[in-house]
C-alpha cells in the first residue's frame, strides 16, 4: 500500500556543519519538506507520509528549518556548532528512526490530552520502530500505532517548557507492520520497546542538564489518541498556510496548495546547486556513553 514517492535529495554544504542543508525535489521540481508532501498516504487506514530527519543509532540532531523557504533539513546548532544526541547507555544515539509528519503544525495554542504547556511550534514528530535503518531525507509511508507526550525543558529554567508529541509508527514495508496496530500490540509482539522509548525521551538530555517529563498520567496514548493529535495538528497547519493563524518566524512558502497565502510556482523558486562533500568530523564527545543512576530513572 506504499504509494510511489519519488523524492530525491539535494545536499548543500558539508554535513556536520552549520551551513549544511538537505532539500527535497520531485521530478526536478522544488519541494517544501514541510508544506508540499501530503500528511496522509491513506487517511482511512491511518497511514502517513513522514520525512526521516535522523536514522536510528545516529547522533546528529537534524530538524526541518521551518524558518527558511522549502524547509530544508539542517543541523540543530548551539553557539554556531551542531548539536548531538548523547549516547544514553545502553543506547547509541536515537533508538529509532526519527522523522516528522509534513503538513502538520504543533501550534502553541494546541493543548489537548492533559498537556500543561504550549506545543512546540513545529511539525509533528515520529519515532519509527521498524527494523530497517532509514536514510536522512527519505520519505516513507508508516502506520500509526500510538503516541507519547513529552513536556520538554528548553533552557535551564524548569518553567521554560513545551509539549512535544511523539507518534509511534512503523514502516508499512516492515514485515511486522501487519501484526501491529496499537501500543498493546507493540507490548505483546515487541516487549520493551515502549518502556525503553518512554525512558529515553525522559532522560536523553539529562547529560546536558535538562529534564523532561511525560504528559498527564505518563502512559503511552493508543492509536485513536495519536490520530486525534494528528488531525488537530493537520488542521492547525492548514490554518497556518491559509492565513487563519499567525506565521511569525515560520516560512509558509508552498507550491502544492493553490490559494495558500504563501503559494508560489515551483519553477519560480531558486535552489542552491547540489554538492556531495565529505562530512566534517562529528563534535567532540559524540562517542561517549552516559550512565544514569538507577534512582534517577
């Protein structure tokens, strides 16, 4: 049931540097990774399209540059240096393929299912639990299984937080996808994945002095809750691009939604020339493992 998604990647700049960008194209046309790819591959079946931002077991923190035209993939940076995900023993980097759902927006006004803090002002995040290691910039079709809500600390202040929803999904090409339709199915067929995901989401930034908590009762939400968060995030995105919501610090250049306030013809957009450069060295400490005391968990 995977649709034909012939997206290609155009890399600009050197990986592992502030200037690195990865743009998506389709049939030589410029594509916004945020606005021009459909959120749903099959809405009735709960199948989504996602853009992979970081493959499993990698350390680079990659995001959609939502403030730039076409929302290219770029490194998260601090003090002009790329940030990394710490190795939280026994994990190395991310424990799943990480990505986002295009045409979704976690609007700061979105507060549902026990969330105490504003949503994080970006596209909806996903944790893809399949066995295959995906590639950065890859567009794949996934099946929704559940959701985990995280109250994420932004700065040194414990009161500076946002709500960040993480959909649990699986690649429809994965042999296990037919057996999985809910969090309960994951627990039965793949015991340990949900618990490990919850723990990692809470603790992974502890080495950087940040603590995260889980939304509401800390239990992972099931498929219907995940789909409702998806619906509301997709509606919020549509309001954003159609002009019914403020787009401060967000670029809404879109080629696939005629009538949107940021609509332009794909052919009118310029894009830097692609280049394949060898990656720069990863930041110091990328291979270091951090051990968390049992009483902290």
